[in-house]
C-alpha cells in the first residue's frame, strides 16, 4: 500500500484526494500553512497526520506519492525537496513552474532520485479531447491545416491547458517556432506571480501544422476575491478600458479548440452541449460525438502515476511533456519582448514577462 501525502489543502487538493480515495488508497499525511483549512481537510478525508511545515512531513512520513497543490511559485522548491526525500511519484499541479530554469531544476532532481514526475494537465484524460484527437488522426476532416484555441484567463494559469491539449492532439510533435504578443497593461498578479492581461500566439510544429491560441482575462465580469488565485492585485483598475475592449464578445470560453482540415472541422468546447462535434466532407450539419466520461480525469491521472512507477513508463502528463508546454508559453513572452519569431528550442531560461515588468518595459499606469 502506498503512503500518500498532499501539500496544500485548497480547492484543487480535493480533486486529488478524491482520486486517491476512488482508487482505494489512504491519504497518510497532509500539509498546509492554514491550520483551519488543514484541519477541515483532515476531517473530510480522515487524514491522521497533519503538518504546518511540509518539509517536516516529507522528512518524517517517508511518503511514496505526493500531490503538490500549492500556488505555482512554490512548485519548484517543493518538487525538489520531495524528490530529495525519496518520494517515488509526484503529481505537481499546473503550471509546472514559472520559468524553464525552475522546470529544469525539478526534472534534474527527479532524475537524480528516480522519482516519476507528472504535471496536472489532466485534460489529456478527458474523452472529449481523446476523441477529438482520434478524429484528427483518422483524417475525418481531411488533412488538418490549423488549430484555433481560446481560453479565458492567462497563459500560465489557463493557457497551459490549451497549449498542452493542442500538443496532445498533434501527437506531441516538436514545435519549430512561436510568434506572440501580450497585453500586460495592468501588471497584475495571480496566484502570487505576474500574469498578462491578454495574449495571442502563433505556433508552427515540425509537421507544418500551425496553431493560433488566444487567452484573456479582459471582460467586464471577473471572479471574486479569493477565487482561483485572485487577490487584490489580480483585479483590473482601469475598468473603462476593460469595458471598451470586452475581449470575449460572444461569451467566455474555456479550452475551446477548433481543428480545421481540408474537408471539414472538429470543435471541442467544454461548456457547450454537445462538447464535441464535427462536420466532415460535403456535410452541412454538425455530427455530435458521444463523450461519456466513465472515470474522473484526476483518478486516471493518479492511476497513470502508479503505472509509471510500477512499470517504469512515461506518464502521459510527464514533467518532460510539461516542460515543452511551458517552453511554448515562455516563447510567446519572449516573442513579445523581442518583437520577432522565436525559434525553438528556447535559450532563455528565466521568465521574460517577469523581466519585462520589472524593467518597466510594459506600459501601465
């Protein structure tokens, strides 16, 4: 039986905890700096060993599997420490890190200890995207030509899912180059780190397929304080500007993906009914695709980690795959900074957005 620990007992930790429970596994220990939240979490999932200090938990409990469910600025140091303490498998929430330098430190620590690292791009386990990939691979819409992806939010918080899913659909092909632009007018923070207000990115893969992605938080409505990483520094100050822009004129999508081919189109939209549909050659009407989800994706993500550990195989959401998704995000930032197409592999290891904001290169009040 595996000894499982959870670091960070906020909202997303519940999805991880439920996944382990569904697999018949007991959560051995949990850690959070918020004592009230920690105690409520321990009661809910019958966790007997609780800690304010995650380092103490890792040192004392000799855990086999750890879920890191904290804000992104902590992902790197916590992954490194868990690997150093001999944890066999880690599921770190997305985004993997705030820079390629941090991602490389995480991968290095896990390779050294033999730890299997997975990053929370659990949408790879959703049937709507698996079946969209099957339609893509079968050329049900002819030769794929371009993929358009859109999502509310910012690149690191939400766009990471979008770009990772496009990579997944295209068979995780290598990216040739990235061309991007950002709006960082407000110099906002989310989950404690700087995020842009809106972004666009144009990506070419080695098979010459291209993808256009767009993300934005710019809309008249916004989450409440404390929701999904929003603090006072997350909210827009220039509401007149926000209302004039209204980025999502037809509503706010989340991970909306359209695959255009020579003979048709596939559309995935998590908030639509049906969520997956396509139109093939000479078809005027959309064809709905049945996408019943038998198992929760967080359960499948945890199950895949155990398989990865036991059979020494790569996790579908491995740290190596997550680094490639993060590299595309950093390349969008770097393209905006340099105002040019960025060839990959990217040789910039720090976060270009953070550096632009710190140097005052982003116009803002």
